[in-house]
C-alpha cells in the first residue's frame, strides 16, 4: 500500500550536517520526500509531539533534547512507507540496530539516535498533521 509517514532528522544529526546523506538513504530506498522543512521547536511543542511517551521516565529529557537545536522534518511517501522507514532507520537503540541502518551508521546513543519515524498509520497521520498543517 502507498503510504505517507513522518520522519524527523534529530538535532544530533542536523548538527553533524547529515541531512543530505540521510535524505539520500531514503530516496535510494524508494521513499520519496513529498515535503520538508528545517525548524527549531520549543520544549512545549516537543512535549505535545511526544505526548504518547508522557508517562515514561525519559519523557522530560526527550522533550528537552528534541527542542535543543534545529530538526529537519519530512513527509516520506512510498510502498509500505511506515514499515519501510522503520526498517531503514533500524532499532531505537543504535547498539541494537542492524548494519547499514541509519541509526547504526549515525546514531550516538538511545537519546541521540539521529532519526524518528512514525510507528503506525494512525500516528503517521497525526504526526504529519502536527508539522504540516494545511
Ligand atoms: P523515537 O523514535 O524518536 O521515539 C521516542 C524516543 O525516546 C526514542 O526515539 C529514543 O530516542 C528516546 N528514548 C530514550 N530512552 C528510551 C528508552 N529507554 N526506550 C525507548 N526510547 C527511548
């Protein structure tokens, strides 16, 4: 099924000038970038975006981190885009990620894991709408 999903290149990767390399990995894997922008969100916006994690012990640090510097957000479109994006990103913890995945190649730690991707169709719709309201 042709789907759309949201991808975020996180502050650690933007700071290291990895945006073009990461975009190339997506497009080489048949995920087309339909829209994109570089932004710097507030901690309040990060808290809203990651609301699903609000009961987790790492929530506050996660929101501080996502708002600590510019991020690059993209709408990716392609066949099975949600699962394909997650396959291409690799496991949440770079230590556990498969070879040649983005998180294995560029992730620094479970917090600074370079990219975020929507985990379901429902969340993809919500997350795309969060950053790209019409
Ligand atoms: P992301 O895919 O952006 O979704 C939530 C983020 O929380 C996750 O990537 C990690 O960067 C971060 N995180 C920090 N600690 C943990 C943890 N123990 N388990 C899962 N995610 C964590």
